[in-house]
C-alpha cells in the first residue's frame, strides 16, 4: 500500500515538473522520426499479465534485414533514458511501479520456470536493481557478435537472479537508494544483490 501511494505521488510529481518537457520531446520526436512520437509495445507485467508500455519513439524505420535505424536524437534520448518518461502514465495506471524489474517483451519473464517465476510477483519498474547494473545494456549487446544469444544466455538470467534477490530484500529504504543511484547513474556494488 505504501509503495502504491509513493508511486502515485512520484508519477504525479514527475508529470507536474516534467510534463512540458515530455510534450517538447514528443514534438521533437515526431519531427525527428517523421512518425507519431509516441511508441507503444506489449510488455509482460506483474503476475505475467501483459500491458501496453509508453515510450517516446527513437527509431525512424526498420531496414529490410530487420535492423533498427535509431535516429541521432533517438540515441540521445536512449542514452539518458528520456524516452522512458511517458511511463509515468504507466505508473499512474498501475501497470508499473517506480522501482521494480524493467518490463520485457513476451517470451522472457512469462516463460520462466520454477522458483524463477517468483519474479512475476513484482510490478515492473521505471528503474530497478538490474537496470543499475546494465545501464548501457543496448551498447553492451551491440558490441557482441550474437546479441540475442548474449542476452538470452548471460544478461537475462543475471537480471532474473538480481530481481529475485530484490524481491527478498525489497523495502522503502532500498527503493529510495535505487532511485538515488539511478538519478546519479551510479551502480550498486556487484555483490549487493547476491542472495
């Protein structure tokens, strides 16, 4: 209950302070991509329930070979996580929390087996413990010859482990620390979420 009240307060405060900035980014994104600046996608939420996530569009097009064409402005937004700001609305709707596992596309969290499925008890977050460790995940993946394999075999299993540990340790104080670390782009010590 405390977490939900904080989520609503945080999202409303964020929208009051940054609403004008989100609108400005939306307009710039429309111009930059030549498309609707709001991007929506199905993600997996708490208890495996799908929901629609809101982001600012950073991709102008997808090439015939399936590669994304990220614009320079889109890359800038992604670098500083500005494309995630519309998720304040997801928090208000109750689909997301301020702190929790970053929501993934179908085929990952919803496909977990055994005790790993306990991570689905958590509401997805705007930021979270694995987000702090893998802040530059997009660039890490791009540096590998087989990014899908690296994500599926290395990154995602580690994220599950970190998020399960967060599930055991979660508290209001820990959430405040994660938010503070996110704002200053600082990593938690690597062993903090070893349970």
